[in-house]
């Protein structure tokens, strides 16, 4: 072999090695470019995901505000209803007190009534005579033991009315307190 041939072969080997190195470098650059593209797409996906999460959070905030407004409206309605019930209870109590006062006044103004001329003993008995049983004669002389119609006593004479009024008052107070707490 001649020195020119050796040089030429060495040059070809060098060029082949440089071409192979250039091919490897090009392949590495393509791989890095593809990797950069994938990182770019991943970042874009992350950005879209963050945007969607922000939109979902905004929607949740909007729904929470609507729910709060709705509950505030219900609360206001409940307070108004409780106040109306309180006013109604006070009005009913005042009417009951007024009716009791009028009943007492009427009882005080009414003259004492004589015993009724019509009694069970007087109607059932044909009369008193010598043959009448002395016990029956005494009962007929006493008159009727029934109280006159319309002569009702006050609430103090009827404890069941007081118990019922206390129960109704406690019930109304409990409902009002429940509405205020809820």
C-alpha cells in the first residue's frame, strides 16, 4: 500500500467516524427535541387542569353563595313567622284576659238569683200533703241544687283551663325558640 492509499483510507475512516458521530448527535438532538415537546404538552395539560380546577372552584363558590342566600331568606322567613306567632300569642292572651275580666264583671253585676221555680222535685212531685215522705218534702223545699245557666266561674274555679293555657303557652314559646335557634 502506498502512503496515499493509507492516508485516503484513514481519511475515509475518519469521515465515516465523523458521519457516525454526526448521526448519533442528530439522533440525540431529535430525542431531546421530542422530550422538550412532551414536556411542553405536559405543561399545557397541567395548565388546562389548573384552569378547570379554578373554574370548578368558582362554580362551587357561586353555588355556596346561592345556597347561603337561600338559607338567609329561609332564616328571615322563619324569624318573621316566629314574630307573627309571638304577636298572635300575645293577642290571644290579651283576648283571653279580657274575656275573663268581662266574665268576672258580669258575675259581680248580676244580682243574686232566687232559686229556680222549676226544679226537678217541684215538677215530679204532685204536691205536698199529709202522705208525703218527710225527706221528699225537705228536698222540694230546698229548691234546685243546679247552678243557674250562664253563671260560670272564672278560670281559677276550673284548673283544667289553667293547665291547658300553661301548656299552650309553653308550646308556643318552644316553637318560637326553635325557630330562633334553627
